[in-house]
C-alpha cells in the first residue's frame, strides 16, 4: 500500500475567519484520506481554548493574558470588519443562513476525522496557557514535531 | 444506474459534501457504487479532483434542476 499523503498547517492567527479557512482545508485534506496536522502557535492557540474558566495556578501576568485573549473558538474576532463585535455576529448569522459550519463545529469535525491538533508549548508558556485550559484530545509539541510532519508534507500552509 | 448507497448533502456547504462522501465511502466494499447528491456549485470540480486523488472512479455525474449527482465506484 502506498504511503498516505500529508498536509500540515501552522495556525498562527487567532482570527475567526482565518481559523475557519485552516479548519476547512484540514477537513478537506482528511476527506482526501491524508494525514493532517494543525500546529497552533501564538494567537492560534486561542482557537483550542475551552470556553469555560479553568482554575489554574498562574502569575499575575499570565492571568492578565488569559483575561485579554478570547476564550475559545466562538469568541474569536474577525481579521476584517470586526466593528466592535458586530462583525462576528453578522458572520455567524450568514454561516447559519448558508448552511455552512461554524468554527467550533469545524474543529469538532476535524477531531472526528482524525486531524492531529498540536499546541506549541513554547508559546503556551509565553501566553500563560496551560494544557488544562485547552480542549481535550490535543497534543503538545515544538518546532521539531512540526518539522517532522512538515518535511513529509505535500501541502504545508502558514495561516 | 445501480447504487449501493445514497449520500444526500443537499443544502450543505463546503467542506461537508466531500467529508460526508468520504465517511460514506469508508463503509463500502471495493467495487460498490455510491450516489452523492449536492447543491453546492463547486462540487463538480471538487468531486472530480477528489476522486482522481483518492483513486476511486467517478462513473458518471449529472445535474438536474440544480442538484448535482455523482456516482463514485470505490477502488
């Protein structure tokens, strides 16, 4: 049997629209029977945060970062037309109208399709995000874990 | 046209038609045929590319009043 093709995506952005693009491509690649990895770093980590507050033991700076950043995929802002929060509301409305999938649904589907979700530990430390605050079923890794997958990748994206 | 399975993705947007088709195809045996229904205008290009890459066979596709039908035989 021939080796499965691989797709890897670095999700750096914490914008709702950009994360949607990343997860749509990931789900498409999984439908192509490829091994798919999404490596989240910096603001992209917020897409994989749980939406509830988790009690953690952190310093004041980490706590402040935690308060200032969106808690979970549904709370992300748009890269354009944010309009003080009106933009995301409008986008979610048209997503529903056109029977497209919301970001949380796309993330859930990707896990179901076997997409590997990896969180970058170095940026988790910088932004003070702990593993308990992230959704279940994700892996932790660093640049070597990403490059290990990406060097065999047929499609590598940075979003 | 003989078919072993019908997958209805009418009204669903990208990437759902392909994702549902892939899930359904996983349940079939080699040589069996599934029919996929879609109303997504991009789905003709999508299915042709998908079938080619995954080595299955697009036996036939047709459009009827805005509904696209794809017949895919599993490799």
